[in-house]
């Protein structure tokens, strides 16, 4: 097996699918279509979490610092988020639940990180820029919805964030499939700009 990065498979679509599918599922919940459920949480652990971490490790092997940072960071974001959601169900964690406003701070910090990552996409294709810009907006919408802005306003902002998150996740799925299909067919079938 050669260590030549030019012949290694592209791990990007795996990471993008893990991010995209998990983001769509969680935001279908945020938009109010379904309650939080085991399918969303399991996808957050295995596809959004572990698959993205694997993709990030493979990006390391290819020498892609941006891909490494993005996939491993967001993979651990999903694992952390699932743990935060499930923590109140653990007897030994019940007294240590995360206050709603602190969850807003958690999401805002991720929004700041994502804003910096968006800057890193400015010389990339249009779809990748769109993913990171829409994800930045998503994090800040969700953060604001967790601050004390009033129950009705928070609920409405969460629903708006849910729809925006569905678009963000769908754009990641599109880029993943464009990379796979375009590479497999040797021509541009799905444009990425």
C-alpha cells in the first residue's frame, strides 16, 4: 500500500454525510416535526460522532488540516451534545444538569468556532462556503433560543433554527454526494461552484 496522498480515497464525503444526516435529523426535531428520540441520539453518536472522527483522522493522513479540524471537532461536538441531552437520565449526573442559558453559551462558542472555520472556506467551492456560513447562523440562532428571551420567542427561534438547520444539513449531504458521484463518473454531474 502506497503512502502517496494522491491515491488515497477522499474521506470528505463520509464526514460530510455524518454531519449532514445528523444535522437534518436533529433539526427536523428542532423544527417541531418529531420529539427527540433514540434514532436522533444514536445517529449523533455513531454517524455524526464516530464517523466524522474517523473521517478527520483520514484527513490527517491526507495532510488536510482543515478537514482534520472540522471533522474531528464536529464529531466530538455530536458526542458531547448527545451526552448533555442524556446526562439528566443518569442517576449519578442528575444533580449536575446543564442550565438552559449555559447551553446557549455552549452553542455560542461553537458558533464562534464555526465562524472562524467559515473564513477558512473563503477560497473553497460555493457549497462548502454555504455549509459553514449556514452552520454559523444555525449555532447562533440555537444559542439565542437558549438564552432568557421569553418562552414563546425561544420556541419560535428554535423552530426557525430547525428549518435553517435542515437546509444546512441538506447542503452537506449534497456536497458529499456531488464529490462521490462526480469522482465516480469522472465528470461534473452535481455542480459545487
